[in-house]
């Protein structure tokens, strides 16, 4: 029998964390973070990490489990999340997976080829390319297998390019037996509202000490690793190296985070269109 899980997804700043807590309190659940950066200690303001008070006593997993200089891959996430789902279910609780790292959802529910982990630095570079450019790269590397991929499916094209980088081949489409009965909650705020929420989040982050947080992480891990920890850390790092002005921080961060949110929204649209992850109930919130 498939294990029941609840997956909550949405763009950055859409209110996923608070919705997950509401669901956990109402349905007797525990929360598994699906976030590639909240696993790291000390990345609190830049990742908008949920506080102990905001958890309202609900157990949260896969937060603050690594130091910033350590690696944590999609493969690590699948191993940890699979174990946690089993343990939470065994306690008679509902596993609730929430976050914005969509390739972690893909890895857990669709699978990853053995021996190839997600390359975060390469992924950030690829995310800045158009879908057409991504497909062209795959076709130039392996035309035969590129013909088997959907040229409009960004997440599979990016994953293919990661594996090409590692192994020089494009993976076959995986056909894994469904282990989970998945219920989806998709939070997709209107464009203007989401844009305002992103702006407010960034202003608040700067006021709370984002620059000081990035400075501390930079001292701990250095510039090369800092650039791998996401756009907030990379852009503030540029300011700390005198490569941009303080006045440019908010507009640059806002523009970049909005671009990222648009890519997240595109992933969510594709998820609803394909329904490849689960045939179980899915519903969409606009709030």
C-alpha cells in the first residue's frame, strides 16, 4: 500500500511554511523541509528560515543539519526524506513536505540516476538560460537522447545537463513504481501580490541583518562556496567585495528573486499539466 504524504509547493515568499504548520496542526502531521539551503546552520535570514515560535510545536525535519561548508545533495535529501516519511508514518502522523526546491521533489517522487547528485552551482547557471538554450545544449551533447526529451520541460533538460556534466550521457526517463499517495497543495499567488511579498521580504531581511549574516558565512566558508549558497549570498557577497554598491542591493535582489519565482511558477504550471508525479488529489490556493 502506498504511503500517504502531503506536498506543499509554491514560489518563494508565497507563505508555504505557515500553511504547512496549519495543515500539520489540523491533521496531525510532521514537516519535512524541501529546501536545499535551509539544511545549513547559520543561513537563517537569507533563506527566511522558520523560527521556533512560528513552528507552534510542530516537529520540523531537515533544517540545520549541515554546516555551510559541507555538501548536501539531492541524493542525500532522497535518503533522508525517505527514512523520515517511514518514521513519521510509523508514528501515525502525516508526513508533510514543504519547500521551494523543486528538483528535490522531482528526485524523491521521480527518482535520480544512481551516482549522480545535483550540481547546485551548475544548476544556478543553467536556470538563467532560456528553455530553448537548454535544449540546444542537450542536443549538441547527445542528439539521439535529446530527441527523447520534451524540449519544453525545463527541469528534465536541466537534470540531463547535470548528468552530461558528470557522465557524458543523457539519462533515460525513469519509470519508477509510485511509492506514495501524494496530495498536493499548490500556493500560487497573483503576480502583483507575489512581487510585493518578495519586495517586503527582502526589505525585512536587510533590516534584520542580512549583510552581517552573509559576512559571517563568508568568513567561515570563503567566496567560492558563498556563491554556491544562493543568489542572496552571492549578491551580498559582491557588495562585501566592493563589486556593487549598497544602494544596488535591494533592486538587484528583488529582480533576481522575482526571476527565480517565475521559474518556480513555471514548474508548478508544468506539474499541474503533466500530473506525472501522482494521480492523487491536487488543489491550488490563491492567497
